[in-house]
């Protein structure tokens, strides 16, 4: 620093250039410098910058000395730290080398793993191929290789259950060879084993043929139970026959033909014996004279005397309990007749019970036999030209045709001599039930038997009913008697019972043949009754005769559970009502003819004034004098004519009802003619009031 304007020169400093540089930089940094808190504080206090600069420089020198002193004090620690840092560097270099080496090892392991993975995939593929090949070879080996024990058993062993097991095993190998022979025909094992299996199959077929023929020959004995042998032996060893059917058709045909021949005779012998035994138990129900139009007095014996009717003979026209004995599908239906038990008890049966027993035995045996044939003679694996069901039908037909013909002859012998329409129709219903039972059992082999039986039964049934119809016609052709018996003739009850029985047997079937025959028979019976009534000169007796006959008919029909919805009941009910009305008119004509005639004639007049007042008075006078006596006479007449309480009451009500109608009409005429148009009505006889007559009539309501 200089005084008196003397400039100081600072040596060693290039102030010009630095200043110029500072000046150049100040404009750019000046805003930031001025914003500094420390600078702002210094400038605010007015501190000398040079002095302050020297102070700062001194502080920096002190701080540097302090740092040097501190460094000197810690020089050992720093040297030690430097040594440690160098040691760490060496350790890190070693670790780096180890990691580089480990990385190299990992790369080698990765290559080894990839190699092992490739080897594993290759081994897995080879293993799969080996397993597949092993399975195929195992199938081939299992399919073609026959165990020595099985070969010895098939060739030399006894035919039993063990033989069956071995045969099943051999059959599987034969089937395998047949299926895969084309696929593996180049394999040597197939070429070598096929001839051996063929020889083994022939040996087995030979032994099985002998075994089955021996067992079938046991059935020749009548004492043998074929069904027991079928279930215990043949069905148990049915695979033997299936093997023959599949592997040796000639031997199978021989076995089948032998079985057919023996069983056909077996069933034929048993059914013939059973049929002959049943015929001995038959009780004849009806003969040629048992028709509805045959009078008892006309039944003559060979010597001209009256033929007595057996007291224990069943009523040929009344069904009774016969229907229950013909049931098949009911739980309460009787079992088949056992000949030994029936013979010891000396029991007799109607033919339908015998026919039912024979047919039931035939159906039961046929069902068992058909099921056996389906299991024994039909192989599901056999290659045949016909189906299994057709084969079973053929075998069954050969076996059972003779037995079915025995049943047909049994029925024919009965139909040639029978006149029992109910028995024939019961046999028809038995066949219907058998057809339903066969359908339920799914046995389709007896359809021809059922059809042939129906073709025998229906014509005979129609012929018997034609005989009844002709007998009624013959009765109607006879000359009527002048004096008629008012009680119903025998033909009425016979017809009523026969019609009721036929209607019962037709319930649920509604067979047109039965309905048509009943209509024809009803027409002829009606014609006969009309003929008898018209032949009598006594009109009153004729009407009583008809009413009693119709009443008996309706009573029998009602007792059998039939209502007016039935055509048979409705027809006779209409005839009964018409005849009762005619009887009522006849009774009124007899007792109140004057009243009836007056009313009819008066109502024909076009003008009420034309009616004679005197005649009107005389009619009223006569009625007033005798109406009570005449009503009593009507009541007595009806009591004497009709013994049936219900019928008599009904007829009395109709007659008295008609009387009230006529008398009411008479009163109406009287009121119109006398009370309104004649001043001196008191001179004419006043008739009894209608109400008074009705009150008196009520007294006769319960006279029967």
C-alpha cells in the first residue's frame, strides 16, 4: 500500500489479466453472489473486504494446519487402514478368481445336465417302445401259448369243472388265433401253434361229444326228471355245447338231434300218460238232449221210458263256480291236477278243468324247455345262417309238436261228443289266458297251438248254440194249448241261466260271436213265449204268463250282477214294461171297462157339449157304487197271479196308477161338461173325488 498517490506494485502477480477475467465473470455470477447470505451480511455491516479477505485466508491456513496436525496424529491408523484396504483388495481378487472358476464349473455342469436330459429322453422313448412291444408280445404269448397242464387235461383229463376251466382257456386262444392270424401270419409262432390248436380242438370236441351224448341218453328213462338234469348238468356245462357249435358243427348237430329225438319221446310219453289219466277223471256235464228247448218229459231212454236226470249232475246252463276253476292268471286259481291224488280221492272234474290242467302243464313245460333251448343250443358267438331265436323255435318245434298234437286230439275227442256250450267257451277263455301268460313270459313258440285250439273251439261253440236256437224254434212250432200255465216254462230259466253265464264269460272280451249268438237265441225265446201266449184264448192268463216269464228272466240276470246297461237286460226290461202296461189295460178293461170306454169315447168328441150328461151321470154313479170292491178284486187277482212280491207290487202300482189317470181324465170331462155348462148340476150324480180314491189306493201299497 502507498501514500500520496504513489502506486504500489505487486510483484509476481499478473493483476491485469486476472482482473480482466474477474470482470468478465462477475456479470454472470453477480446475482448469485449478491444473494448469498454471508456476502449480504458483510456488505450490510460495511466490513472492509480486504481485511475480511485476509481474515478468511488466515482461517483457511489455520484449518489447513489443523488438518495436517490431525493427519500426522492419525498417520499410523491411516497406514494401517491402507494396509487393510490392500488386504481386502487381495481377498476380493481371490474371490473374483473363485467366482470365475465357479462360473466355469457351472457352465460345465449345465452342459452335463443337458446331456443327461437328452439321454433321459432317449431312454424314456426306448422304455416306452419296449413296454409297447412287451405288451404286444405278452398278448401274443398269452393268446397262443397253451399251458402244458391244460393240454394234458384236454387230452387225457376227466370231463368236469376243471375240464371246463381249461376248455374256456383253450377257446380263448383259438379265438385269438382266428382274429389275429392274418395280422401276424408272418410270425413263426402262429405258423407252428395253429396245427397244434386244431388237433387239440378236435380232441376236445370228441370228448365233449361223448360226454353230452352220455348225459342225454340218461333222459331216455321215464323215471328221470328232465328239468332237474337240465338245470344241474346241461346248463352247468352249456359251454361244452357252445364250444361244439362254434368249433365243430357236425358234432353239435349230432348232439342236438340226439337231444331232440329223446326229449320228443320223453314229453310225448308223459303227456300221453297225463292225458289218458285226465280222461278217466272227466264228469260229463251235458248230452244231446240238454238244450234249452227240450222238455224233461221228452228225455226218453232206449226202452221208451222217461230218462231220469242224475241228481249229482251239474246244471249245464248255470256257470256257478266253474269259471273259478278255469282261471290261470289269478293267485287263487287252482293248481294243475295231480293224477295220483285225484284218483285216490275218486274226484271227477268238468272237461274245462281237465283241459286247463293239461294246457297249464304244457305251457309250464314249454316255457322251461324254451328257456333251456335258448341257453343251451343258442351260442351268442356262433356264426350261423339263422338267428338264435329261429334256431330255438326249430328245436322246440321238433320236440313239442307231438305233445301239442296230443292236446289237439284230447280236445277233438271232447268236442265231438260235447253239448256243453259253457264248457267250450270256458276252454276258449282258458286259451285266451294262456296266450296272455305266454306273452308275459315272452315265450313265442306256442302261438300255433293256441290258434289251432281256437279254430277247433269256436265252430263247436257256434254249433252247440245253434242247437239251442233250433230247439227253441221247434218249441215255437208246436201248436199252443188252449189253457195256458201261467208259470214260466223250463226254457225260460234255462235260457236265463245260459244267457247270464255267457254274459259273464264275455265280460272283458266282448266277443262278437257270443253277442250275436245271444241275440239270435233271445229272438227265438221271445218268439216261443209270444207263440205260447198267442195260442191261449185266455188273454189274462197269457199276459200273466209273459210277465212271470220276463220277471224270471230279469231276476236271474239281476242276480248275476247285470244291469239295464247290458243289451240283454235292456231288451227284456222293455218287453216286461210293455207287457205290464198291457196287463194293466186288461185289468182296467175287466173291472172298470165302462169308465175307460166312456173316457176314450168322450175325448174323441170335438165339442164337449156332445157328451151325454146322462151317460156321464150313470158312469159316475156306477163308479161310486163299486170302485172299492173293484180295486179289491184287482188286488186279489194280482196276488193270485204273481207270487213274486216285488213284481206283484210293481204291477199293482201300474194298474192302480192307470186307474187314477183314467179317473182323473173322467173328472176333467165331468167338470167341463156338468159343473160349468149345466145350471142344474145337482141333478147329476156327483163322482167321488180323485183324492179320496188315491187315499184308498194307498192302503194296497204293501199288500204283498
